[in-house]
C-alpha cells in the first residue's frame, strides 16, 4: 500500500484533521499537497480549512467530509454528464 493510500485510509477511518507538517512526519510524504490532490482525483472528498496555530501563525488542515448535493452536481456537470440537466 502506498503512503498516499495509507493517508487516505487514515483520514477516512479516523475523521481527524491533519496539517501538511503532520502528513509529512506521519506518512513520509514530502509533498502533502500532491498527496491530497491525488486523493481528491481518486474520489475522496477532502476539505481544506485554514487554522490558527498556538503562536498565531496560519496553516491549512485537511479532513475528509461528505460532499454536498451542489458539489456532486458540479462534478457531474464538469464531467459532461447530463444526469442533473
């Protein structure tokens, strides 16, 4: 199982949020954004939320969520499907 697949399994099974640094340290992925992009391309609904760190800095946290009806409709429209037309 690839490191990206392990990340996807972790996010889906726990429901926890992870920052890019946490993804790098826990899964050994040097480019967390690329891993998230790949998981999204594979159909995993991952949300990116801005968070404030204890020292006041900003970071992005990633978590798995449930897509809204509008998101599903937009995906069908972008793929050229006429299901929601």
